C-alpha cells in the first residue's frame, strides 16, 4: 500500500493494524493535508449487509462534532478497496502515558473529563463506542485527549439487539459474532454476548479510569477466558486502597462505573462527567485553600524571621556592650590609664569639644551596676575602634 494512491489520498506510511484493518498515514492531495486512513478488512468489504450497515453507522458518527472525538472525514471506495478517512492525531495513545504507579489527580482529571464529555456527547446522539480502551484514546502534542474508532461504533437507538456485536474489531474475540471488543476492557454483558448500550461503555471507561488512577487493570487473568471470568465475577480492589493519595470520591465514582448490574451504573456518560466535574471543582477549592494556607504560613515565617533578626541583634548588642565593658576595665587597670585620664580631662575642659562629641554620638552613657548592658553603636565600634575605646574611657570615673 505504501506509495499507492486511493482516490486523491496518497499513502505515505503505515501507522498500525488490528482486527478492523490497517491504518495508514496519507496525504489528501486535494486539500493538501495529512489524514489517517483505515482500510476495511476484505471479509467485511465483501459482505453487502455488513458494508451497508458500516456505511450507515460511519456516516452517523461522522456527524458528531466534539473536540475530543477524532473526526471521520469520509467513507470512500477506490480500486475495489473500501476505507474511511479521519483526522490525523499526532501524539501518543493513553496506554503509553499511564505510569506504573498511576496518574496524579491533576493529570487524571485533565484527561478523564474530556473523554467522559466526548462519550456523553456520543451517547446523547444514540451512539455507543463498544471498544473503549487506552489504545483507542490518543493524547495529542498539546495534551488533549481524543477518542478513536467512533467510525465503527454502534447506533444503539436504531438497530436491533440481534445486530449487536457483528463488526470485528481490534484484539476482538468473535465467536459467531457474539463477543465484540478488547476482552480486558469489556463490560460483563459484553463478555457474555448480550446487548451493548451506554452503561456498557461506562463500564469500559471505568476500567480505563481505574488503570489511569492506579497504573494497573482492575480485572486480571492468565488468558482471555480467565479475564472474562473475572469481569463477570470479581469485584476489584478499591482505588482508595492502592492509591490512598487520590480523593476517596474518585474511588466511589469508578466503583459505580464497575458495578456488575448495568442498572446500578451511570445510565450514560453524562452522569459520570457531572460527578467528575464536581470532583474537579472540590479539588480546585481545596487547592485554593491550601494556597491561602501557604501564603499565611509564608507571612508567619517572615514574621518569625524578623523576630529572630531582632533577637539576634539584641544579643549582638548585649555581647558588644559586655566586650566594650571588658575592654574599658582592662584599660582602667593598665599603666596607661593615668595618661588616658589626662587626655579625657583635656577634652572635658573644653565645653565646645564636649558638646561636639555629644552631638556626634547623640547619647550620654553612665555605667550600670551589675551586669551592665549599654546602648552600643556596633557599626561605630567596628569601623573606628580608637574612637570606640575613647568612648569606653568616658564611661569610667577617675580613680
């Protein structure tokens, strides 16, 4: 197929393949744009009834207009090959983006809400997907989620239960057309070949949400049969047990999606979307409260810092005062004390000089009995020790 041209679509490269056919990257030579093309398998194209129903359903889904649904552009036939064209999404499948430990709540909601909204729109139009799984959800380079393969979904409002599950799909089990879908993501009724309708999609999306939250699937088995048995019989471990950091409300929402009885699930994806929106609003409110708390904590921390600086300054001033007192005592007891006293007498003898000193240092000190603490100008002491010593001498009387 590579290098061939189907109608006005030039095949460039193969993107993937599955039970529904092969997907190619192609260039629309008329509109000068890249598109994705899915070529239908030969067994479907050769059955007029299946082909007519596919054409009818694909056209209905192509009418869906939602930013999180990959757009189906057209259903085509060229050179006997039946195919449909769709929007090309450049990015990764959701399955490749889920970390082993699951997603944080912000990332989870950023992806889960648009997917639920897209599925709700499809259900509103009477369309079920029937094969929801991480591999059918693309996340583009801007982080936007888009559901794939709606072109092969089911018009459940306009077709009979007998027609359900006839179209083969990627990774499908198709025993006489009774079971359709990827077994690990099927609903219990789908696994038993019963009618598939919106609550079935809700169950499948619940499995996807569980995997997004925890990093693992809720139902396990060594083979397809054991997985189907687990889907029908087992109750998965609550999300809150394996991922306690996530809101407990999320665990309850997903648990409702995974109830065995379809009547006890959300009737369609709209209810699921509304609960996820409520959860997001509550989470954002909690974040705002936390931010306020952090701001208040920062303010209090700043106040503590200021108080600590004041205490440190007081301690430094006290230490400096004690140091100056010790220096003064040492000088008083030294042989040069008498000479220093004479110098001080000379300064004191001049009122003009004395007033000049007082005006410069702006204070007049007296020694205090006991453990004296002086109002010391630390900067002066550090910058001009000689003047500081002279000041110390002035504090002590003559012998």
